[in-house]
């Protein structure tokens, strides 16, 4: 499994919607993510 997941991949694996992840990020809350190119990736915790 990759160390990073996109918001879409997270929403498919966990009970949280893509739009909710985006909304939380716009408010400065929620999970940390990294910008790689134009895409946002959520770093998995170990």
C-alpha cells in the first residue's frame, strides 16, 4: 500500500466522503496532506 492516498482513495477506504475531507481542509481542520504537483495526498499514519 502506498504511503500517500488521494482524497478519493481515502473516501473509498474509510467512512468519510470526499466532499467532507475537502471541506475540513478548507477550514484548516482534518487530516494533514501534502501537495505533490497539483494533487493533494493524505499521508498515512504508521
